[in-house]
C-alpha cells in the first residue's frame, strides 16, 4: 500500500481533534465521576498533579500511549476502532 500524504494529514488531524475533544470535555468529568482526584491519579501514574492538570486542560498534547495509561489507571480499558463503510475493526492499543 502506497503512502498518501493527504490522507495521512487528514488522519492526523482527526486523531488530534478526537483527543482534544476527549481531553477538554471528557477526561476531567470522567475522572471526577470515578471520584479520583488529580493527585491520586498522578501518584498512581508516577507523574505530577500538574501533569494531569495540563493533560486535562490541553496544555500538554496527549499521546495514544498516555491516553491508554490514563484510562488504565482509572480502571477502564481503551478500545480503538477503525470504522469503514463495510466493516469495523478493533485495533490493539
């Protein structure tokens, strides 16, 4: 399969938009709904409370690896789906 730079840019932009939306609207609410403080989450992840705050507020760009770690440390499981017109494939994270 040949690389398509325009497609790669669209996928990258979509990924960044998804993570930004999740971070800004969901991550903090999710953590609070689980009654986990930033300090508790930071301690479990071996990062600072400031790092958690910056991730939640979009100061630090979140990677897929970090997102996976956050969800895991909050007791969840991150599932990544690739959705096409005729099929949906679950990808390993």
